[in-house]
């Protein structure tokens, strides 16, 4: 159980951190699907994104997904910091310096973004230099993994007629695989759409019925 405790603590701490931000209206995230093309290889993937606002227009970005690439089998993407942190925690024995360093690395974002325009259609541009992409094929065996960076352009539009502040965000991106000698293809082109939740625009947050303990009872 030596491994379980630090892993559980790091994930639980991250959950509390995210929950606190959501309670303050300082978070947005969602689920997305996309198609990407790396040279001759195309792939579909689905996953989740998390944007933590910083100051007025900036965001800290997290993204993870899994999918399947033509002729190359399984595909996965995750922030390099989270993978490095999980690896250190897995290698640590008991509560050591490696565990604390692993938790800190786990929280390192994949990149930063900025809202260039805001309104009914908000334009968001991200620069994510700290990603990791992985491909695995069992037969014939083939395995490739490398650090990656991307530039993402998305348009966030609120969905009308819902009680919760949902949004849809089509996006396009260019991805570069660092030091990649395998003919996967550089750069990679991506296009997809995200459906998410924007806690900043949650109408229930300012509801006096919910804020007043007397009215609530």
C-alpha cells in the first residue's frame, strides 16, 4: 500500500484544488473529439480538457485523450508534467521527496492560453509546449512516444436554452513532435469540437436563494 497513499493523496489534492476553483467560478472544461493527421497517418481521439483562468484573459491548460491511429494501433496524449509526476510517485518508496516532487509535477499545466476576444463568440489561443504523445501497436510490434507541443485556436460559443452554462467550441491545432525520427509526420494537423461547462458563467452562482441561508431553508 506504499504506492496507493501518495497516488491517492495527489489525486485527491488535485480534485480538491479543482473543486475549490469551480466553487469560485474560476474554471472551465469539457469533453472533446477530434481528427488529426500526421503525415500519412490519420487518427481519431476523444478526451477531456481543463482550463484554469489566470488573471483576466489567461488560462492554464490541461488536456488528455485516447484514440486509434490508422495502421498504428492505440494512441494517447497527456500533459508531460502529469506523466512525469505519476512516474516519480510510482518509483518512490513511502513518503519521500520524490512523492512531493511528483505531486508538484502532476499540477504543471501543458501550456497557457489567452482570450483574444470575449463576447458571444470568444476567441481563445493556446500555446502548449509540454505535451506527450504515445502510439502502440501489438502486431507487428511498434511503439513510439515523444514530447510534443501544439498551438490551438478555438471559438467558444455558449449554448442557449440550458439551465447550466454549457458551451461548444470548435477548434483547430498544429502539433509538433520533438526529436521525432519515426515517419509519423511533422507537423500534425488537428480539428475537433469540445462541449464543456463554464463555471464563470454559472447563473446559479449569483442566485440569492442559494446564497441566503434563511431563504434556502
